[in-house]
């Protein structure tokens, strides 16, 4: 791994070869279609509900953003799904949807070395836990060989590539909530530099007892903070940027963008949904222990992305933030954004989709980007569910519970930010579709994907 200072100095090109988004695939608590997801977010619908996947009897908070009634065979057909665990299946389904949405048929894929870059926090943590537990309690002979194949963090990326016959580059980035934004940036660099022509980039993480318990013990889950035994626990409020926030609701999901070199995409007749303008990654050297250092790292990331894109903060149309309801990290992100946006901090519309999806960790950044693409296309930005007021220290003026109408700009430019749990920070700038490709916005909140 590169030293943080070396990472910040590394050249992320935004102009060598334009990189465009031609397809989006999602599997989320609010739906399995980008348009369906965006409509639900604009309606303020929450996917956070009582957990059904595992027993929550010992946990004080029993809700999450869970993908209900998930059957991968409904999407992938009757192939052998046994080698794929839940994380791998979520990733394979999202990849299938993205490829289909971009018009990459199985026949067309056979003629192109399509790559895949996946961001994740835990990978197959439930499988790893079960494999180790069985080996320790029953003996090594009872450990399942199929589970062993999924006990490495790059299993989901490898399994997805095998399933969809993607022989190109295959990489896994473990950066927590920043992972899939880092994955998009890395994939864009591969294409921009000429090392790849088409890459699936995104993220996936599963909801399971093991990860949920870890979040709870760390005091991250809403309402699970330190409290005296004699005191009642606070009412859970996973509301990003809100002054009442007290932690996040865990979540799960997967999403991929199909990224292509622009000229090649146009040559094959692909639809241009958005353009990756630039990206930047920095690192909080305090590892999340000093708020000022973390905010400054985010400010640098946004500033570098703007510089590489050749634009200013005044040109940003909307922001899709990674805030999830955690008191400390939301405040850190708010201060970093306010510093980077400067005199535009009061005016730029900001959304935080984790208010309705929960914290899907490795899938978070790409779901933020998918939402932002739809917002720039439609001219509307989903509100922050449950948001009322924030504290005086947060000086962002574009926070609202209501869906916001975006100002017209050509092209509309969106910013997505992400903060990892222990230092990784990323910022990504995208251009929305031009009128020549997508037509004029109707400002109804509906997506133009279909």
C-alpha cells in the first residue's frame, strides 16, 4: 500500500481519454432498478426496517437496510450458485444488471476483455466466521471447502468475473465506506490511461450478525452509544447531519457502474449517462482520531478533484454526501465540505441517501454516485429522510428533508464524497448528461434511464 503522502501526489488524470458511464446496476433495500431506487429516494421512502436475516434478540437496535426476499436465481438463471455466498451473489446480480443496462450482451462480452474493480469493507465476513467457527468447534475435517474459497476478501470480485466471463483486470479495494468511490476512481484511471477500455466498478457488502455485532460493540449503531445501566437508551435516530443523530443503521447492497472510454462507447452505440470528470483520494493520518485532520483531508480531496477537473466550487450543482447519522463523522464531513465549497456552502443542494438505505459500507459510494447521476439527469435531488435541523457548527445551507430542484447548468456537475472508518477519503466529480444526448430535464424526479 502506498504511503498516504505518496497517494496524494499520484497523478489522477481527468483528460487523457474521457471516461463515461454507460450502465448502472443496483441491488438495494429499496429496489433492484436504478429508476425504482431513485423514485423511492425522491419519495422519502426508507428501506430501514426490522431485520429478518438473523436473530437480533440480544441487540438493542434491531433494524437495518436489508435486501429482502433476495433470490439470485431470479436474475442469474439456473446456473450453479453454490460457490457464491451472499456477498458474491449480491455482487454478481448487480454486475448482471449493469451489463444488461449498458447493452453488453454475453456475445458482445466474449469479444472484449471487460474488467471489474470491487470495493468492500468486510467481503464475505459471515462465511469467514462460519468457516473458522466450524473448524475450531467441530474440527478442521468439518470445515466446508466451498466456504474456504470465499474466505478471502477478493472472493466476490473473482466469483463475479467468473460468472459473467470477464477476463480483464480484476481488483478488490478494501476502504470501508470509501471503497467503491476509490474503485470507480481506479477504474477510471485504467481507462483514461489506455490500460482498459471497459471496466465494471462498484462495491458490495452483506448484512450479517457478525458485522452488526461489531458495529454495535464499537458504538456505531444508532442508539448503541455509551449509556449508564440505569439510564434508558436514547431513541435511535440514524439521520445524517441532523442535530438529533446518534449513529447509523447498518445496511447492505451492491451496485456497479459500467465505465467505458467515451469514443469506444459512442462507436458501439452505447448510451452516455454521465462522464467521470475527475477524482482524488487523500488520507486522514490521524486514522479518524482527530476531527480537524480528517476535515482537512476531505477539503484537500475535493480541492484536488476540482483542480484536476479544471472547474471551481461555484460550478458544482449538487453533492451526494456519505453522512450516515454518526455524530462525529457527519460533523467532520460537513466541516470539510464547507471549507471546500467556501462561499457556495450555503447554496449547494446536498443529499445523504444513507438516511434511507442505511450504511451499506463498500456499496455506499457507488450508490451515492448512481443517485447523483439520476439527480443531474432529472434536475431533482432527493431529500434527507427525517432531517429537521442541524447544530450551529454545521454551516451547510443545502440540507433539506424535501426533494430539491437543481439549478440548470450545462453540463450539470455533481460531487460525491466518502470517508472511510480509519483514514481513507475520496472525492469524485461527474458531469451529468448533455441535452444533446438526454433531452431537456423535466424536473419531475423521474429517471431517464429507461
